[in-house]
C-alpha cells in the first residue's frame, strides 16, 4: 500500500503544503486532510469581515476544493485523538479512524470557555473566525431596536481590532451605535510597547469606545460581566477575546506537550518523541523557544513543513525551522484606521491600515488562486 500523509487542519502553516499537494500525489503518496469546515478562514482579516470591509468569501480558502483538485481526500470532521503506535487518528463523534505514515498537525488554537461560566448564546469568541459572522448578525439585529451594550473582554490584538470594527460595522450599516466597553484587565495592552498602547488607545477613545482598566473579569454570563473587584456591568453581547490555548488533541493523546498543551516539537517541527509526527502554527510548542501565537510564525513555518513532510515520506534529511527576528504587527482598528508597529517604531493612521490591507489581500490571493492551478 502507498504511504499515507495525513494533515489535521488546513491552517496557516499548511498553506504551502496544500498548494503543492500535487507533488505528493504525483509521487504516489496518498494524502488526506481532516478539517471541521470546508473552508479555512484567514484570521488576520477576520475583524475586517466583522466590520464589513471584507466578505466571507474574500478571506477564506476553499480547502476541500483545493485538496480534491489535487488528488487528495478531504474528510469533514474534527480530529479527536491520535494513536502514535497504531498510527491512527480518531474523529470526534464517529467510529472512523484514519491511518497515517506521516502526520502533520495544524489544528490551531481555541479560546477556553471554562472560566467564563459556560456557553451562552450572546457570548462570542474570536475563534473560530466563523463566530465573528454570527456575532455580526446578532449585533445588527439587536441594534435595530435600541442602543445596546457590547462588551469586549481582553486587550490583545484581537480584542482591540474587534472593538474598532464593531464601531465600523454600525457606522456603515446606519445602525444605532452601541455603547462599546473594552475590559482591558488591570492595564490596557500590558506587555506591548508603550507607544503602540498610546496610539491604539487614542484611536479607540476617539471612536467613543470606553476602556476599563479596573481589574480582570472573573466571570461572564449572558447579560453581565463580573470583575474581580466585585463590580458588575450589564452587556447585551459579549466578546471574550481572552487569549488562546493550543488544540487539546495532543494532551488527550498522551503525546509530549509543552506547558500550554501544544504539541512539543523540535527544530524540525517534529514531535520530540515520534519522528513521523509534525506540526505548525498555534497548536505547537516550539521547544527551543516558545513562540507567540501569531499567524506570522505559522506562515514562516510553511516551507519547512512542506519540505520535511515530503522528506520524511522519502527518507531524506530534514531542514530546521528558524523563527526569525521581530515581526511586523498592524492593527486594523476599523474605519480605515490602523496602527503599525515593529521594534520600538510605530505609527498610526490610514496608511497603516492600507499597508495591512495590501499585505493581507496579497497573501490570500496567492493561495486562493493556487486552487485553480492543480
Ligand atoms: C481575530 C484575530 C485576529 C488576528 N490577527 C492577526 C494578525 O493580524 N496577524 C497575526 O500574525 N496573527 C493574528 N492573529 C493570530 C493568528 O490568527 C493565529 O496565530 C493563527 O490563526 C494561527 O494559525 P493556525 O493555522 O495555527 O490556526 P488556525 O487559524 O486556528 O487554523 C487551524 C485550522 O485547523 C482546523 N481545526 C481546528 N480543530 C481541528 C480538529 N480537531 N481537527 C481538524 N482540523 C481542525 C480549523 O478549522 C482551522 O482551519 C489573529 C487572531 C485572531 C483571533
């Protein structure tokens, strides 16, 4: 039987592998891709989709179409557990087991809801990106009748981008502008360079977004935010942008993991115990140097993963992943406003957003177009 490559998730670190899937199938390897949706959304453009700058089809990759066009098999489902000895992946909610010789994991991260007090219909998370579409619909629906309160919890990039883009959404749609409150913990954007914090804060305040730094959120329910200091705030719709954790597949499977639960990989992006298991993006713990959970690293890992998966199937030498230096981060704060930052250099304005828009559109176009050229 021909050797089988199995990909869990068609995320940002698998883009080059997916684009070159034909190179695997042409060499006689079987390729299977498991993903819970037929599409993979480019998260960097997610807040822009919430604000109405982009349509859903502009910011997603047609994973199923791409896999099938290149001779692979697409399985709609969620990988639940990996058995590294039997070389099988089990799917959630089915009896199906999928065999592999070489496995690559790019299942991303999720926002844990455990400490939020449960699942509530009016509480959304920024991941999966599809949640932003549901939230957008609900905001417009609720804002038809009255001025609503929207709470955004967190003060990382996704929280500030979501707050700014809710403002853009309501402005563009002519909806009653909600009272937007951003719960920024004890210190807004702590850990970020002071200049970036100042620039982002200034833009959000100019839009009328209230920034609270009274303490961490202890609990959320469908209509209230509870702070650690005992204060409570009513909310009609809440975004919990409280930071992500790697997929739980690896902990569940007894594979070596890092402190955060991510698949522990060496410099070849290879499991530190199983030589035929690889991974990239938010779901890994890069043992040599823990990496921020940003798409930039997933994108940089692409060529290494592509090379190493093919090399592993063909018993050839692997290449090392070098994370590279500081990365550029541009915040899309809605209404064409952006903040660009790298090292201690930062500036704000329409140009910053235009640069982000150009980079993001170019990235997505490259991989979307590749689908039509098997
Ligand atoms: C709103 C928002 C904005 C952001 N903006 C930026 C930005 O501008 N720049 C930047 O560098 N970073 C940004 N980030 C961070 C960035 O999104 C992540 O670092 C990036 O998505 C990681 O890519 P990934 O492919 O590892 O994971 P993901 O993008 O989460 O992709 C994982 C894929 O795996 C699939 N999957 C999940 N579970 C399973 C399973 N059990 N079985 C099979 N498949 C599965 C998912 O459907 C998805 O297709 C942003 C994040 C958010 C939430």
